[in-house]
C-alpha cells in the first residue's frame, strides 16, 4: 500500500519579501540571495498528509482540488514543499518554472515552521 507522507507547504510572506522573490524561479532566488533560499522570508501555510510524494500530484491538489481547510493561494513558483517520509526522512522541493527542484531549506527559520 501507499505510505502516507506529511507535506508542509511554505510560501513567501509578501510583507517580508524585501528582494521581490515571490513568483520567481529558483535561479533568480539564488542569484538575489547569495546562493541560498531565505527561509526567514517564508511562512509555513499548511500541512497535508498525502498518500504519495508525487510532486506533480501535490501541485494539482494545491491548485485544483484544495484540501479541506486550505486557505492560502494556489501553489506557485517560489513555493517550497517539504516531503516528510517516515522511511526516507525529510526533503525540500522548490516549485520552479517547470517542475520541482530539490533544495536546501532551513524550515526552522520559516514563520510557523518547526523551531
């Protein structure tokens, strides 16, 4: 059977977006931020328990079939998704212009994230 994975989603907070990173691709974000994704500019907006870690499926869910209680904007470029698999651990993925790229991300710096 499918393993449930926890999927916290982080979005850039417009009020803390001093470098105009929201809706930008990964190359631009890294270029403007010295090669790192500035987790302190993000808010953790939702946690979702998924039956799969298929990122394209998660993109569909957060754009077309919002889970109950989801009040944030649809998933967009510059969003970061953390996939927490009970077997393989935690990985972060940046929603890029085309698809997702695995990235380093310090969730402890995101507002509302684990501290």
